[in-house]
C-alpha cells in the first residue's frame, strides 16, 4: 500500500471512530394513533405477554391497569389507597413491581392474578422502573439509575451523562433492544442510554407529538414509553393525554 493510501485509510478510520462516539439525534414518525384515557396520569407503561400495563399517579387517583390498546379502556384495574402516589411499574419473574413517589414503599403483586403479595421499604423517591430481564432498573429524578434485585437491594448505580454532563430528571424508563430509554421530566425529550456506561447514545425529539388542538388546561407532560417485544413496536403517551402513539424513529443529520 502506498503512503497516500495509508494516509487515506488512517483518516477514514479516525472519522469512523469519531462518528461512533457521537450522539445520534432522532425525530418521530407517527405510525398510528390510539385513544388514551384522559384520567390516566401516566407513570409506568409496558407490554408483557401481549398485554399493555399502565400505572397512574396522583393522590386519590393512583391505579394499576391492564389496558385495551384499541379503546384505551382498562380491562382490569387496581386502585391504591388515597395516601399512595403510584409511580413506575414493571414485571420480572412473574411478579409485578410498583414504586411510590414519596411514600417510601414499593409493592409486589402476582403478575398473573394481580393479587397483592408484599410491601417493601423503599429508601428513595420512586420515579421510573424497568427491567433488563435480570435486574430491576429504577430512576429517582436524579441522573442516577439504580440496578436492584427483586427485593429492591441495589446491585450497582450508573450515572447518566450526555457529552460528559449529568442528565437529571430521568423519569419513566423502558428497556428496548439492550438500551434504556428515559423520559426527561418536563421536557419533550427521550434519552437512549447505554446501560453499562450511562452515556447517552441518542436523543429523541418528541416536540409536537400531541397536537395543540388536543390539549386542555389539564393536559400534562410527555411520559410513558412501551416496547412490545412480540413485534418490536414502540408506543408513547403522556399524563392525561387523549392519545397514545405508535412511533418510529428517523435519524436527523
């Protein structure tokens, strides 16, 4: 190989390494719209065995639901005592786990029957919750993600950063194809996070997802990411939103 070709090869390799290190940016393409219950202050959203689960918050309004995607109606529903503010939820190894915001407790139910099993002490604010199939992964409104066993004992903590800076207000979480997707509370942004390093590898701009004409004074922020592993489809919604959206990502240059 000539010296010129060596230089060109070296430059190409350097460019490839540089590109691999850059954060990818995405916008949304809406594939389909579905109705969403406007009484749902969405906290946790996920698919399990072909069923869509949703936990909702607010004192006196907190619920755990199995939802019919086509109608937005609850097929089954658990109501929490008015003193509890429910947050993120997920199923792992046949158990349904539900966090609370500031009540300092977490609940475990049987995933198949939705029967109550146990209440556990929880030392942090409960925000989002997901799983990689082995651990529970939780957020608490900071830049930290907590990997826990099935009795909420922390195995490791990962700090989420974007270009070296902490990303705070991490809220609802979803495990998608080996990455953690996280709503950033009060924003229209979703972070796609490397679970090993905490580095943000992609950002999703969700601005304009819910049309202004569909908003009311009660309509709240974007929150709710659900990935159906059976077909790979991804769904987004928000707190008190009238719509849920099946979406695809389009990378922006």
